C-alpha cells in the first residue's frame, strides 16, 4: 500500500468543502505557556459535536480540558514527557478529571491527515471505549512515523493494533459525518473559547496556552482548588 498525503486528501474529498463551510481558523503552534483569561465552565462543558470521553473520576473537583492537534509536535512532546506525571499525580488519584478535544491544524493535505488520525481514535473508541485514549497516546508516540508523505501504511498498522481491519480503517477515514464533527469541534473551540494554537488547556475554565510543564499544572490546580502555597 503506497498512498501519499495527496491521495489521502482525495480519499477524504469532502473535507475541503466542509472546512470551507466551517470557516477559516487562524491557528498556530504554541511553544510557551501563557495565561489567557477564562471562559464559562458551564459553556465549556456543554455537549459539542463529539461526545467528551472523560478520563478519571467524573466528580473530581478539577476539570482539565486539552485542545490538541494530532500532528502538533508540541502536543506530542507534552503527551510523552508531562502527561504521564499529570495522570499519575492528579487523574489517577481522583483530584482531577481530564478531557481531550480534537483541534486539527493545517490546510489541505495536512488538515486531512490530522482529521484522519483523530477519526481513527474515535473509531477505535467505538470498538472499546478504553481504546480512544490508548489510540491518542499511540498517535502522539508514533507521530514521526505516520506524519509523513505516505501516511496510510503506518496509520493502518496502528489501527490494526487497536483491533480494526483494513475495511473498517477505510470506512473510518472515509466517514464524512465524523470528519465534519471533528472540524466542528475545532471550530467551536476557536469561536467559543478562543483556542487558536495547540496545545491549549482549560483548568476549571481558566485558559493556559502551550505545553505546560508539571510545575505549571501544580500551580494552576492549586489555584483552582484554593490551595495555594
């Protein structure tokens, strides 16, 4: 199987029209953490085009929401170096719950690739709810393998590891409704919550931009719970 990014973009032909209808998002890749105000928690938690998959105790006092792009190197860096500690320290202990939201970056072929990768995570999650975050982890861990000129073979290999067949893989990345829902998730993040770079985090409604180190999460979570110092 030798399919280029161009063929992938053609394979998801409806994506360009969907993006045009949804509007243009002036995105960028973030490389520094900066407080960017806050948004209404009630509005932030309203259901969007895709159901949120909550990691951790749904009743935890702190809610961490991450907007990220599957092709974002800063997001992959965060997933590899910081998220394991965040999970161990706060999510696994019931102090915080975590929600990942899709925010695919790019235009043309790059956007199609970012959306296709997210579609695979969603499809894997339909097979087994626990596989959604496992697929997100794998996509970031192996980003340099599949974010290439011929992405289909490595993406197919990843999908098969999650229990998908070649047929279900093809059906997933050709799912027009899922593509639209992923783009709608991105557009809602931009229009409603001011997300325009990745990764962007919301901690109890307060917005932080960039691949935060664990020490910044310590401070932000302490502030959110009124336990400064």
